[in-house]
């Protein structure tokens, strides 16, 4: 059963093409990401990494080709199982840490971790009632990554998750990513840093 | 969580945000008061003329105040990425957007209604017309927020969308303005205003059902 279940979870891109200002960023891009796999997108600045992630999120229509989740086009079931952390933190500065996470919970489906557990995992315990505007950039980043933990999801789409994190923060996030993948999750991510995921099945696509 | 809980959570969040930025939120209200009080200064000491044009003055000022406040509806969510998270929710976006519009109306529309009787008195509007004015504002200002949401969703991706927003939205406000100010005018003359009220109520129902859909579609377009 578990083997079958794992096989069913699948993110497929078929012949994706993205054109921006008459420039072809990528064309005829195909990949499959299965459970327990990480897809690492590489490439120069402006090579279309973020555009590809935004296509996977459904924010942008591909100029050709299609994205499938478990064999179906992107639908509500997909959005219930994915989380996206982009360039912007997506947290409100005038709300407290806890209020921000409660909003995420209200928008999605509660997952394995409670808010307290998630804050502990990203080393923000004790910051529940602190306004986000008084957090540092790295702490905001870790808060937006805590969103990944409190909701029930399979697919993480991460755009430069290590931005503004220190060495210690990067370690935390790498541990969380390894944990997620080992529990049958999928990750699609971009990164300028070298990602240390040695024991994990990692696909790499170079867009440039 | 259920859709209803998400809807309530969005309203609560936006009200909380408005409370924490309350100085900013008072601006449309002060704008409304100042524009209305400019007219007696411009027109001069002509109480009869002011009384005649009072419905128009109050409604046009309310319209401009509502428009001025529109940009705040999605701007901060767009800038900090919260809007992305709302659009990625498995719940129907249009319902979540309706929650945002409702919270926005509570913060910007409702204060106008509360302060309108004072301004009506100030312009010498008769007592009967005052109640009708409040009723037209109650039916009309939510429509302004609903229609405005479509315009602001279309222009939120543009850096300087303010002028385009007014060109897009103000013409669509015309029916509300016509029926609402006409109703108040008729009421000052002691005439029945049921027809205008029914039409305003119908416009509100229509906008409640139809506005959130194009607004959420336009937001998705603004994202790409």
C-alpha cells in the first residue's frame, strides 16, 4: 500500500515553455518529481527559475505545455497539498508571530505540527506574541518557513529559502527539508547556496 | 479549516490590521468631512442653495472618499506576499476576497455613514431626508467597495495605478450616485422613495454576487 501510495504522488511538467519579453527562458522542459525527491533548479540570474516556480504555483500560465499533480491538472486538491515560500515572506508586519501562523492555518488544512512545535523547530519559541516588524530578516524568513510545518502538505515550493539566513539557520532549514522528504514529501526549490542534502534523492535541472 | 472559518479569519485579520494602523484608516473619513465642509465655503452664505444640493454634495464626497480608500484594499497584501498565500489557499478565492471587501467596508464605509447625519445637519438637510440619506448610504457604500475591488484588483500590479483606478471605477459608480442622491432629494420634497431604494437594494445584491468573481480573476492576472 505504502509503495503504491508513494507512486501516486507525482508532480509532472510536460513540455513547459516560458517566454518573457520575446525571450525564450526555457522550452520543452520535462520533469517528474516523485515522493521523497527534491528538485533543485539551478541557473544564472534571469534564467527563469522563479518563473518556473510561479508556473508550478499556477500564478503564471506556461506559454506552452502543462503541469500535472498526480495525473490531473492543477486543481483544489493540489492547492490543499502544496505550500509556497517565495521571495516575499508573506507575513504581515503589524501582526504577531502567532496571529500570522493562525491565519495560515485558517487558509489551509492543519497538519502534524502545532504552532508551538513549529516555532520550536525553527527556533522561534517564545516569540509568539512579538510583532513581526520587530523580528530580524532571518527570523522573518524562519517564520515564513514555519508555515510549511503547521499545514498538512506534500509539496514544498521554495524560492531561495536560504536568503538572509545565517549558517545556523541554513542548518535548521536543511534538517527540516530532509525530515519532510523522508516522510514522503516533495520539494521543488531554487538556491544560490550549495544545498547539503547528501542522503536525499536529488534531481537537478540547469535552466541556463 | 472550513470555508466559513477562513472567511471569518480573513475579516478578523483585516480588522486587526486596520486597528493597528488606525491613523491611516481615519484619512478617508477626514477627507469626507473636509470635502463636504468646503462647499459652504465655496458657495457662500446661501442656505437654500446648500440645502438643495446637499444630497449631491454628500454622495459625491462619499464616492470620492470611498475611492481614495480603495488602494489600501489589496496594496499591502500584494507588496508583502500575503496575497500570494491567499490565492494559493484551497478555498475559493472569491469568497476570501469577499471577506476582505467586507472588512474594508466596515473600516472605511461604516464611519462615513456614522458621520453623515452630522454633515447633513450642517448643510441644513430636513429631518425626513436624513433617514433616507442614511439608508441610501447603507445600501450604496457596500456597492462602492464591491465595484471598487474589481478596479483595484486590476490595477494593483501597476506601480502608479491611482489615476487609472479612478477612470475605471468612477463611471461604474454613476448608477449608485444617481439613484441614491435622487432618493434623498425626493425625500426632502416629501415624496415616496421606495422605487429608488428597491433599485439600490437590487444593485447591492447583484454586486454581492457578481463582483467577487471578476475581482479574484483580476487578482490572479495581476500576479503573473
